[in-house]
C-alpha cells in the first residue's frame, strides 16, 4: 500500500490528513484522518495508541499525561516496547493501564508523506504485568480489531517481543549497511551472520529471563533465527 498525505483544513477549523492509499497495482481510495497538535487540545483521552520511536515514547506520553482519564488504556505499539514499558512505569501514571503490542507488517518511507506497505505481517497485543480488568482488556482488543489493527491476544507477549527484537537486530543493520531490501538476509551466504546475531540476542534474553522470572520459555537462538527469516520473507521488499 502507498499512502500520501494531502493536508487541508475543514470548515470547522480542524486539521485533516487525507491519505491516498494504493492497494496492489490498481485499487486506490482516500481516507480522512483528523490530526492535531497535542499541546493545542485539552480533550480527555480514554484510549491512546502510542506509535512513536522508542526513544520518544516517554516524552510523547508526558505531553498528554494530564489528559489521560482515570483507567485510561495506553497501547504501546513501538519497537522496544518492553524498555518503554519499564520507563513509563516509573512515571506518575498509576491511574492508567498499559498494554503492549507488536507488529511484523513491513513499511518504508519513499519520501515525505509517501509510505510503502511492503509486506503483510501480523499484530498481537498482551497485558504484560498489567492489572487491567478482563472486560476492559477484551473490549480494547475488540476495538483494535474493528479498527483494522488486529486484535489477537498473546499471553506471552514478552516472548514475542524478544523474537521481534532478534528479527530487528538481524535485519535492520544488515540491510542498512548493504543498502538492500530485507530479502538480502535470505541469501545463503548471510545465514551464518544472522545465526551469530541471534545467538548473541538469545544469550542476553536468557539473562533477562533468569532475572525477571518470566513464566514463558525463553526463546532459543534457533527460534529467533527462524522468526527473523520468516519476517524477512514476509517483508522481502521492505528496506
């Protein structure tokens, strides 16, 4: 899919982003999305989807923290979600619930406001040490599914996030250095290098599992390599 933003102001004075979406080679349609500067709105927030880069997540959340209602649900859908969760947990936000998510969809930016959807993956969510009530969590998953973001629950989200971390570590540096799409790691000569990366990530993960006492089984280096390979296959044209 290719999305291009055509900004405009509607009659009510709100800023809108019109997305032109290309699916496949022929189908094209447009969707209007309301956009705003977070500092110029004081409306209360009941559910928030946080999709920033990991390094910017805490600051972004702090900018709207005063607008978060009691028992608001914040969904973290960004790389490094476990680290972001730890950082946000130290903020004075005891009145909210955190839900973690991950996606393996592939996308890359061709130019400003021009994003190519380069591979269909899957999206899952998990509680991860959250005391969010069952009914509220299930309703949140239903809303995410209705919105087209997927609504699959992952009881061992920390395990899936470490698999995704391994995939990112195996794919992103290699493709950036070689200036090639994700499919490059599927080449036979790359197999040993990808295996070594996953072995290093697995060693770190093992230490984290021992320290944190997770109920789930720590993913092995082989599992990480298989996940990275499958992710690269699904997003072969991503770069």
